C-alpha cells in the first residue's frame, strides 16, 4: 500500500466523519458502489482523477491538504 493511498483514505474518512456522512451516502452521490468507497478509505485503491476532483470540490478541499498529510500550509 502506497503512502499516498493511505493519506487519501485517512483524509476521506475524516471528511465523511466531519460531515456526518456514511460511505453509502457518498457512494450514492458519486454513483459508485459502497465497496469502492470502502476500498478508497482503506487505501486498497485510489479514485480516478475525475473522482478526486469531484471529492475535493464536494468537500471544498484541495490537493495540498492531502499531500501534506492533512496539514494546511
């Protein structure tokens, strides 16, 4: 498992928790399976670029937060 997938999964888990969203709710909004979201959170896979862009827009976040392990610059 690459560090980037682990950091992304931790970021996504935190965003869901912060907003009180379930993995199922996110999967329905994105049009992916709940298992896909689970794989992202556990670092087994990472979303495609278009899905990452959607997530950053949806959570009003940006790549630097994920790249820096959750720390804003």
